[in-house]
């Protein structure tokens, strides 16, 4: 299993959000997608998850063209965790996580489904919150619930849009450790957009640096996230520190 | 606590279903002329001739079927539309259906036009029903068509519905302005909604409405659940938001149109029942839908029993009862449990 994005062009109205992106994602690897606001990170994830249809180019899941995959089939293969998900209804945490089983059930949840849901809550560290209402939780707790939901889906491809944006320092590390562990254990293709380049340096197997709807650089995080590239893509002054692993210090906006 | 099992919730739904069964007998028995329970039972198995037999079979039974079935249909439709639009305040009437139906009835009652020219032109009720149905279907087509142009988003459905509602309300006001006193009186009665007018044919039509809305809503129950976390999450869970909204809107709107054509625009049942159901059983639409149906069926039947008995021998239109008791009840729920119901 791998994901191949080939020459993908995506428009929002007249705006060309992805301008011919080609990139491959491998099984058992966490790939971090980085880039400034509006560079096309989320658009790339939306295109891979078939929420957006590319104007040109194609996405392949394994050997199969995304366009050939039926909605139900795709949902069993691929899980997507968008940003800032809320509910207008008083949903309890376990109800949210149980939604992850939707692609796998016809009507009733089997005991195994229930077990998977409980396991996913435990992994994401939200089992204590099972009976709480989603809207009562903090942003970070909610984000972990959404992670549990996508894990309960048992996908082969894990797409995470800013999975750490609302988390405190400790949980940023815990969640990414968990994502990395599951990716290795279950042999997943994991693609996560991240804002924090240092988290990418530490937890990703591969980094994709995007700018203006194009892939600017791709490869090992330490090769991609060099001070030169960071300066060029993010418009900031940056320096590299070794401590002992590489760490980028952002000094000022350019 | 672990996950509440499906079995437990299923049992709760079955248990609650006993209530409408009891209400059936109460509703057949009570009215401007009350018939004792034992006489009702023997009339139901065909042993009572004469006036009581006629009252039971020609009036009470079809009317009771109507209140049970219409209440369930409206409640299901409310639950489905709230889920489809992710709007806890949505109801079939948000789509402009009551305004369309009322305008149709006004055309029949005030202008004397039967839109499809069937039946006795003097039979006002029949003409009002047909017109109400035809106009509601037109409203559905226009609203879903408009929403379809805008990608079937929740906002597009609600905005389209509100626009249509205003349009038809204005047209109805204009007709009322032109109407004579008798016509106005008949129309106002129609527009309040009541179950007096339902005969056996009406009861059968209402059963059709319930079958449509129950079958389709249960079929899309998981999709409705998926939609509650937004269209993107729903898509990634294998739900197509556009198709789900189209199917759900058409099914609920069509069955609501049938209901409105038979009993008029009875409010509050469709808005209230899904909230009470969620309060009792959580937000999973596989259980919200049957539970809302049971609550809706009970509420409308209780309201109709009240309509027949509160000012005996005068009948109060059931729409007045549902609004008069429904609104304060709803407000009470709102104040007491606002966080659980409206986040």
C-alpha cells in the first residue's frame, strides 16, 4: 500500500490551490506536510481523502485510482481527521468515537466494534471522558477524541490535519509518539500536516515542504527542514541548533 | 461506564412503544361522547352496533390512527431535518412547507380553485387537501432545487426554505385580505390544524406518509450520525452529504406534505419530539428516530384527546393545543436543560 499523488491541480473557484503536486507516501512512514498558511497542506489532505476532486492529475491508493473507489470502500481504507470538528447536538464522547465504526457496520455494532471503540479511546487517552459531552471538553481534549474516532475507523491510511494544534506541550509529544507507534505497528500510511517544524524533525520519517500550492522540497526531515529552506518558504530568519538532534530556532520575521 | 449497549437502548424503545398502544384505546374511548372501555373493546372486535359502533369505526378509529401516525411522521421528519441541516431548530416547516400548504388551502377556501380539478368543487376540505399537497410539493421542488444549486449545504436548505415561507405567507395574507368572513373563518380553522376532518382515506394516506418517512430515515440513520460532525468527516466515513441531504429532504418533505394536506400545519410536534428523544436516549439517530416517533405519536394523540375533551362538547383545533402546551413545555426544557440540548 502506498499513496501516489500525481500532477494534481485543485481549484477553489478561480484560485489554484494546488498547482501540479506530485508526491508519494509510503507504508509504515509518518510524513509531515509543512508550509505556511495557504500553501495547500489542507487542500492536499482533502484531495487525498476525496473531499475535493482534482481538476487535473490523479491520486492512487495502492494500485487503484481514487476515482474508482466507492465511498464505502474508501472509508474502510482511509481515515481523515479534519481540523476544528464540533457538533451542534449534545453528543457524548463515546458516541463520537463509535462513529468511526460506521464504514464497517450495516446497522448494529458488534461486540468487536465496541471493543475497537474502547481500545481507540484508551489509546488516545480519552477513556475517562467517555460519558462527557463533546461540547464541554477543551479544544485539546476534543482533538484527542477526534483522534480516537479516526483510530476506531481502523484505516490503512491515516490523514491528520494539524493533529496537535490545540494540544499542550506534553500532549503534542504524546499524540505524535502514539501516531508514530501505530503507524509502525499497523503498517499505516500516515500523512499529517503540522505547523511545528521541530515536531516534524522529531517525529516524521519524511517531510513535504509546500509553498504556494507546490511541493518545495521533499525528503528526510533534516534534509528538508534546513534553515535555508525555512527562510525561503516561511519568510522568517531561522538558525539550526543541535541538541543533539537538529532543532530550528526561529529568530524573527523577515 | 463502558458503552451503553445497543440492546439496552433497543429495550428502552420497545418499552416506550407501549405508551402509544395505551393511548390508542384512550383516544377511541374519550371524546364529546365518551364510550366506556369495555364497550370500546367489544366495538373494536365488531360486537357493538348502532351509534357507538358508528362513532368508534367511522370517527374515532380513523382519527386515532391519524393522530398516532401523523405524530410519528412529523417527529421523525423533525429528527431527520435537524440532523440533515445540523440545526437543532429545524423542522419540516423550516423548508416552508406549512406556508405552502396554507396557501394551497387558502386558494381552495377563499378563491375556490381546486388545482388538479378532482372531486366535488364544493367539497372544500377535499380541495383544500389537494391544493395543500400540490403547493407543498412545488415548495419542495423549489427549495431542494435552489439548495442543489448551492451544493446542498445545510445553510442553502434553510435559507431557501425561509425565502419560500415568506413568499407563501405574503400570498396567503393577501388572500385573507380579500376573503369574506365565512371563508376567513373556515381558512383560519384549517390553518390551525385539526384532526376532525380525517376520514378513512385520510388515515390511509397518513400511513403511506409514515411508511415513507420511517423506512428512508432508518436507512440513512448512520449517515445522519456521520453528518453531525460536519460534511468533511461524513465524507471520510463514506457518507455522501449531497445525496443524503437530497434523499432525506425529499422523503421528509413529501411525507410532511401528505400530513399537512390531511391535518393542516400542526406545529411543535416535529420540533419538540426529537429533542425529548435525544434527551432520553442520546444522539444516535438509529434510536433517536424510533424514540422521536413514539414521543410524537404520544404527544399528538394526547393533544387530540385534549382537543376533544377540554371544552366538551366544543372541539379545540389540535394545532392550538400543541402550540399552547408545547411552547411552554419546550421553554421549560430549554431553561432546565439548555446545555444538554443546545450546546
